[in-house]
C-alpha cells in the first residue's frame, strides 16, 4: 500500500484527506483513517478542508460540488452554509485527535503560465505575470479589491477560530499561489494572502494560537524580490510567533511575478539554511514535499516525492548533527 511505501521511506507524519464528499465526513471516518495510519507507525496529523487552490467558479458555475470556494465570494446563500459545514469538520477533527486542518483562501485559484523545461528536460511549473491573459474581463465570481477580500477573510476567521479554539484544532492557511503584490489585482481580484505582508495582517486579525499558516515555502519565496535572502526573515517572523503549523518544502528560481518551480536542490533558496532557521525558531511540526517538476518514466509524481523525502532526510541529519 501507499502507507507501507511511505513508512519504508521514513515518513512518520502525514496530511491526508478523505476522498468522500466533505458533507459525508464523520468523526468515525477520521478515526478510522488515523488508526489505519497508526498500523504503519505513521501519525495522521492534518487534513484539508475543501478550500483548495482552484477557482471559486469555473465559467458561470461552481468549480465542483465538493468545494467550498464560495465562502470567499462574499455574501450569498452558500457562504454561511459552507462555513457551518467547515465548523462541523473542525469539531470532527478535534474529536478524532487530529492536530490541524489545512486550507486555502483564494477565489482565482492556482495561477500559472506556459511551462518551461528544466534539468534533464523536466517540466517546470512557471509563472510570469506579464504572460497572463490580460484581455479577460472581471472574474466570473465578481471583482474583489483588497478591502473586500479582507472583509471576507475576517468574516471567516470570526466564525471558525472560536470553534478551532474549543476543539483545539490548528487552522493552517496556505498562501494564494502565487502572490502578485499588495494593492495589485488580476481580473479585478486582489490576492493579499499571497504575500508575507498579507499574512502578517492575517495572524493579527484574529490573534489565536489556533490561527496560523500552512507555510508554503515555495509560495512565500515566489512573493519576494530576493527570496534567497528574504525568506529567512519571513520564517523568523512567523516562526518566532508560533504561527507556522506546517511547512511545504519547495524551491524556486526567480521571484515576484516571474519564477519557475524546481527540484529542492537546485533553486535560489538554500534549503539547508531554511531548516537551520526553522530549528532556530523551534519549529516542531512536519516538513512536507510539495510540487515537484514533471519527470519522465513511470509513477513520476511518486518518484519525485521519493527524491524529496530523501533530500529532506539528509538535510535534517545535517541540521541535527551540526
């Protein structure tokens, strides 16, 4: 099984989400998932709410039925219904003994431009802001400037964080991928939670030990002019405040509005320095592989992740022995 392979590769903690529609999730389902992991010596720590990096609407309809992106479209019939459902999931996660829930606040979704070729012909996920289609009109879900997005974010936090506090579930928000800059929009939509500055406001908006980040190092690097230098202070800022609940360990070449995703050993960011900085701020949780370049051969995704698991293990040994 996949869990057996992960155990063999030295994975001890995971983030895994049920395949069933989220309206069918139960505490018992989560307990069964956790117990299945336990059999392989793996701790199920987190799951994802169905708030992912996809558009809140696709054309004129919802992206799919198992998605709660309408929460961040503002007032509407689905917002409170989906927030209530999210609160139910938080309760279930607490009852099942999970540490936290990962989620994403975006209505435009994950944005990329045509891919490029990298090491050995690997396919690199690419973003160049100038190459986005700027002839498209206002987003189908409606324009939302920074003030509008902050109102929606605040509404969400005021509803869910008290429940998270009650059930002791860390709510880990992933950056919008990518950030495009503060006070900047695409298709009329701002993406303040793509930027470190936005997350500084986010953690202050509802100051709670249960309101924090799924710290995607790749996304945070993408939002910086000079990620090789700046990312370490970003880690220190959130790490010293105990706001990092999970780390997506990914590297890039480039920076704000022009980058490619690469293997962790070849990017602009020194990943050994990153782990040393996380140790410096006493970060205690998971270091997870994230996106990997597209490679040749069978099982490319799993092979790419296996490479990254090995790389992470080696770096952790170097950090812990230094």
